[in-house]
C-alpha cells in the first residue's frame, strides 16, 4: 500500500482506468470539483476509461446524460458499466416470457425490458396475473410505496418460485452531507431473510461487473489485467472487488472512506488497496491547465 | 418426542401452562374454535396459565381486552407476559430522562412511558430535539410512514449513540390464510445491519420472556421448572426458547408449523419439542361439555 | 457514560457487584495486580459479589481452587456462576437418560454428570453406541483431537436429532500478551453452519447467566436490579448482557478493550457502559492499605 | 424446470457442457458407473466439455491423472477449471514477493508457486519470518495439524494485514456413503469471523469460475452463453452459479441432492435448474453401446 500525492501519476502507469461514480466523480452536490481535468488528461494521453457503478436506477444513456447536464461531456453511454446492465443481460439470457415484476421507478424499468417479457411494477401484480410473473427485480429504492409493495413482494415470493435479481447491492447511499438513504440492496436482504430463498445479486464486489467492463475492451483489442487500475472510494465494493478480479486498486478519500480513519478501516477489514490518494482529480498546473 | 392425541392429557401432567397467542389461542380470523373449553378446564382443575407473547403493539390491558371482546374472559391482564412489558422494564431501569423515540402506533407507545422520559414518534424527531433522544424503540410495524420514518431512524442512529430496543423479534406474521406481513423485527434487523450497532432484543426465544413469567409465579409461591409446560406453534421461538429455559414443550400444529411437514422441520432445525399435538383445544365430550 | 477515576467509588454506590473473570480479576499471567485489595474492601464493606464467567472448562469448585492457588481466598465456589453451571442445569431438567457426548477435557465433563445419563468424550462414540447419544455438549477447546473429533461431532449430528449445548459462547481467548486461542464457541458455530441446526448457547450476553446469579441472591433476600453493577472488560458480552438484563455496567480497560480505542469501539458497537474505569482494583492508600 | 429422462438429449441441445466433478462424474467409491459412455458420446458428437470444480487440493495435471488412473482418459488437464487455478492466477497478478503461507498438503501447494514468492506451510511460519508473509491461502483440509495450525493462522492474521484466499468454498464433502468431512471453506469462515477481516473466495457459485472456463473457449472461437449448459449435483454452487452467469443448468440427482427431496429443496431455496435429470450418464443402448 502506497500513499500517492498526485492522481496524475497513477494515470501514467496504466492503460485503462475503471472509475466508481459516487464519491469519485460526483458527490451529493454535483460533480467532484476539478474532475473535468482528469478526463481531459485521459483523453490527451489516449487512455481508456470506464465507469463501473452499482446503479440500476437508470439506463446507461440516462446516466451519461446526467453527466452531460452537469457539463462533463467525456462520459458517454458506451463508457458505462452498471449493475442494471447485468440485470438486463440476465433477463435476456434466462427469462423469455411472462411478467418481470420490479420495485423501482417506472423509468428505471424501461431499459431492462427483454424480448418476450414485459416489466410491471409490483404494485400492479394481483391475483389474476400472479401466475404469469416469471422474475422479480429489486431495481431502486424509489418509485413505490414501501409498506404496500415490499409486503406484496414478500407474498409474491411465497407463492411463486421464480428468480429474484438484486440489481444494486449497496446498503445505503449518501443523501446530503449528514444523511444517508436506505438502498434497495438492504430491502432485498430483508425480504431474502423472510422468504428464505437465494437471490441473485449483481454489483461490485461481485466479479461479473468487472468482467463486463473487461469484455468491452477485449472486443476491440487484446488486454491484460495488469494494464487496468480500479479507482473507488469504498473498500467493501470497489477495492475488494477490484483486488479479487486481479486488478491494481486506488482508494480515494473523497467519498465513503474518510481521511482520518482510512488506515484504521483498512486494518480492520483486511481490504488493502494498491494505492491511497486524496481524490481522483488531476491538479491545476499539473497538465497545462 | 411424543405424539399426543388429546391436549387435555398434557394439562393433567403440569401445574402451570404457558401459551403462545397467535396460532395457539387465535388465528387471523379470531379465536381458535373451542379454545374456551381449554380455559374452562384449566379453571376447573385450578391450573395456572400465562400468555407469553412476542407482542409490543398494545399494553397487557389492551391485549386482555381484545380476548374479552371475542368472548374469552379467562385471559386477564395479569396473565399476560409480552415483549412490550420487557421493553417497559428496560426503560424503567436504564433510561431516566430525555425522549424515547419509537416506530409504532401512538397507542402502542403510551404504556411504555417511563418516569422522567416521554415517548415520541420518530416522525417528530428533528434537528432541534435530536440531542434529547435517549433511546429508540422498534415497537410495531404500523402507525408510521415506512419510507420516511425508517430512513429517519437510520439517520438518528448514525448521530446518536443510544440504546436501541427491538420490542418484537418476529420476522413476519400471518395476515390472512395466504398472506403474511413483515414484522418490526425484520425492519429492525435491516436497520441494525446498516448502522452496524448492536440492538437489544426482547421476545422469545430469549430467556428473559420466560423468566418474567416464571417470576410472576414465584412472587406468590415456590415453583420448579418441571411443573411448567410451554405450548406454541413455532419451533424457532416457542419451542427453542422453552427448551433452553428448561421447560417441557408442546408443538401444536394449528399455526406456523403445518401437520404435513412438522417432522421434516423438526429434523431440519434440530429443535425437538417434548410433545406434538394437533392443537391446544380440549375436545368436546372430554370434560363434561 | 461517565469516566470514573477510582473503582472504590463504584463499589460504594452498589450493594452487589458482578465480576467477569478474565481481563478483570486475572490475566494470562495470573491475578490482576492489586485485585486482592478490591476483595478486602468488599468484605470490609459487607458488599456481596459474584463471578459471572463464560467458562465451562471446570466446576465451580475447581475454578475457586484456581484463585486460592494464586492467593485469592475470597472467591469461594458459591460465589461463582459459570456457563458450565447452566449447562448442568439444562441437562438435569431436560436430559434424563442415555449418553451425553462432549468435546472437552475429561475433567471438565465430570461436574456436568446428570442423574440417569453418563458423559462420554465424542472420541468414544461409535456405531454401536451412537443410538444412545441423547445430547452433545461443546464444553472446551482442549482435551480432544480437533481433526478427528470435530469431524465426528458433525457426523453424529447428521444422524441423531438431539439437543446440542454450547457451554461457552466466546470466540477466542488470550493465550499470551500477543496471541489468542480459538474458543469452543467458534468451533460450535462452524459445526452449526455445516449441519444447519439450532444449537442452544449458554453464556454472556445471554440473560440466563445474569438470572442465575440474580436468583442466588434472591434465595436469601429481596433484591432489586438497581442495587447491582456488572464489571467486565468486553463490550459484546459483559456490557451488552448486563445492560440488557437491566443492570448498571462498568467497562474496565484492563483486558479485551484497550484504553486507546475504547471510545471508538463504544461508538462503533453502540454498546454503552454506565461507567468506564481503568481497572477493577482498589488503589493503595484508598482504604487503609 | 423440466424433468428429462435421458441425459443424451441434453447433450444434443448444447455445444458446450460444463460438468461438476463430485456427485456427477465420480463418487466416494470411484467413477460414476457408465460415465465413460457420456464422454464417448461427447467425443463422437464433437461437443466441447469442461470440468468446473471447487478443488484446490491438486493441480489440473494431478486431477486429470486421477481420472486416467480410474480409466477415464477423456479428461485432460486443459479440460479442467478448478478454484485452485483461480488462486494461482490471483497470486500471479497480485502477489509478487515474500512468503505465501498455506493450510493444505505440501503437494497441493507446488502448483500455486508464483514468480518472486515461495509457498510455505503455516506450521513453518515463526517470529523470524512472520514479517515476510505476504498472503495466506486456505487450500485444503488435510496435511496439517488442525489445533496447532488453525490457531497459528488466526495469530498470523492478527499481526499481518495481508490478502487471504479461500481456494475452495465448499463447507463439507462426502467421505463415504454415510459420513462427510469438514472442508477448508468452513474452517476459513470460522477464522474470518474470529479475525473480522474480509477473505477472498474462489469457487462456485462465484462467477469467476465460470468466466475462466468461458474464456478458455473464447480464446479459440466465438461463443455465446446460450450454447453452454452447466451440469451439477448441488443447488447452492453449480446451479445458482450457472444460473447467475446466464447459463442453462441441469440438476443431477446422483450426488448431494437426493431424488426424494429435490423438489422440496428447489422450492425451499428458490434455486431453479433449467432441467432435472437422474444422472449425467448416457444410457446403454442409447448410442451404439
């Protein structure tokens, strides 16, 4: 584990950079200040980069649009690998008919539509269509009535033995400087304990996220894992997952892991990044700005 | 483990009977048919009995009243031991000032009021009174907005290092013949995982429930554990808890554990009741009816 | 939570003191230096005291003898409440015939002998006597071959649906200044996961330990929980268990919880003692020494 | 889920077959009777096949040799994907110096030797070389003293913050018709709980196993996931992992999952295979035998 002063020197060592989104590129207030310089430098150096994110609330197109709206044009849909995309791939491969019931916003559900099936909010499942439900997806924590619809999801799963996908494994996410919000991953774990069945989870630290991004590169050119570095703010997802997949890893201290207790958290969890860096920002003056 | 045909013969063997409530004395539709004969027989034989229930939604007085309303007058408040009463005892002993915030119905909170504190729904906690919150209680699954107030409970517990009581450890409860409802115990476990702290749980199988009932008897006369039998429909709470406390136990098949898979469930869990009986009803004709 | 400079002032506030053993009265090297003054003061003030310990490796008589051998005569067998004694009580109440198989030293097993049963090391169970095994006890981490006998315990429990008692819930214990040893509680949890059954655990933080000590007092005189304080070095057992039982609690920093991270650990676990004190020693000069 | 009478018809539907080893190709007594016909048919039909196995006790060369010794020549080292190979890949990518300490047989350790490091049994780690230990591997349940070396592993991990690899995630494995043996995966979970750190696990159901086999095919030709079927006897590893990776799956009833309770287990776990088949054997007479 090595303390690195400037993030630019990490970019210089690798050909491909995987970035986590929240706590690295953006905060609850908007873009991480200065992050546009990082992408300008990446483009100038002709480095490849991907956003690898536990987010199923929107399609890659919508996610990219949200960066464009904030002024960061470098992040295009083909650069984004989300746990929602793995959910979509699973449905394409394994579910070819019936109703895919989901907890999440209606908008979040459109992009997971798969040939032969149609998506339906859990709230619309009832005695007459229950038999046609062929999968249930935990997509997002918003867009439904928690009391009504989480209870309904439990009762659907007691009656129907169908695959259940958790499209975002996070337990909570930051809402403001002081508050967090319960993520759909926590709700899914609660329901899993009640019904006693095994759900399928997509999202870091699981290898399938990293493999998906890795494959996007391999489709165009040969690549070796030691050309890639994973940059993230969370030990349990970004760093553990990156390490396990065989990548070098950078823990940045601009999000979940705070500067004053990073060392303590690393010692307590046994999750050791290759490097620690304050943030993923290329500093002013480092590169002709 | 012994299959018993008539419940009356179990009453004849013991001086004190502990009953679980749901699935034993009542169902989602009302009283268990014929259960009034069991209590008539207990009274006639001068046997002692207690209701030992994971229920914090109402005071003993209100719980007894709900039996009276259905026509069962034998169950008086002094016969009821609930996980809510243990919560009240904890607050009396350990919390002597400030606000006791709770998730549950307003009515459920009155009876846990303790000298020096006052109870307040989580929804009313805000930046100005947050510092005065001295305990948080998971009381019941109704009476609050799940989305708003469970999220608020998480954020209170991230800011205040206070005791947290789970007043009902059940994960789910039957709502109708086919559906269950998520119980406050499941919600508490989800929040505990998110905030990473140790909550205090009252309710079977924990020994403190049995001890509380045991002490009620001892206050009036000497008693030995082998004079008591625990009657319940749930292996993981009634039978495991009764066994561990050193009591003989009866599994009845009128609730959670179904006749066709009772043996399988006992083998799978390793929780072995002393007796199995169809229900806790004294049959017509067995006793002068 | 209040920082207390001298332990003597805590004794002055309560009528009964419950002590944990390891990290409070003794260390891996012998008695805690000066602890004899604490007991001299307790005797002089006519305070009651009990040792409440997760230890099933020896009988109360043998445990008391070990203190006498080190020069502390105040700790007599009737002052000791151990998780082994709860195991013995369970067997007396619930197991009246057959073989009680155990993992532990032969000496540790004698005192749990119960009328009608006899104890036998797991190593001596074989195809010819397997059918007579009526309970299995995880007593101690020594006195058997881990490879042979833990594997045999798994296979006994796959064939026999019998109660399983974990007589010591600790996960590890200190062996020297730098090293720990795996405790029988960890081995039991591993076996429980493999066989998928519910074991019965005795030992702090479970209430039954505290109740047993509480009952010893009540047999002689009326007592209220607020006359008692629990003194221990471990948040997850001594302090959590004491708090839950409704007692005031003192965390001492002479064992498992180290002075430099006590506050961090309390914040992380949410387990808050009533007091924190360096150790349980009455200082020289405080009381006529 | 579809009941299939003859395994041959499954081969006919796919281009690539992934097989689990234990309970599918072999039992504790040797090869599954008739399994040689399956491989003769696969060769005749020019189908590809791979053995995907949670086994780190031997190198692919040694594993293939064990099939040859039993007379099954079709299984060559390049057909085998084991969790041990993923461990070797991890070490090659992430550990470039120092001592790789392991629990397992000395023979099992040779094939994970990585440039710059050397492997050493945990028993040989001591105060003088402790500082050079750069990784610890849970390889196999044999070849070491459980009491001495599991305890030593705990103490190494309390002193050194290094990556820990669990090279076989199984909890137990069959030893004979009636007995199982605790696998290294269970021992690793016990140690992980004691030291409180996050270990890295390779082995089904984790996707990395399937990806490794998938990549072996892709190196030679284009392949789509729907050309592949995974055949296994265990719901929690073979079927869950295969499903999650997006493959069709066949549950065979010749190993862990028994014919009389397969339906119950599928309903209880929610892990639904695409097909159920008695075994993976092409029947006599089905194909010119």
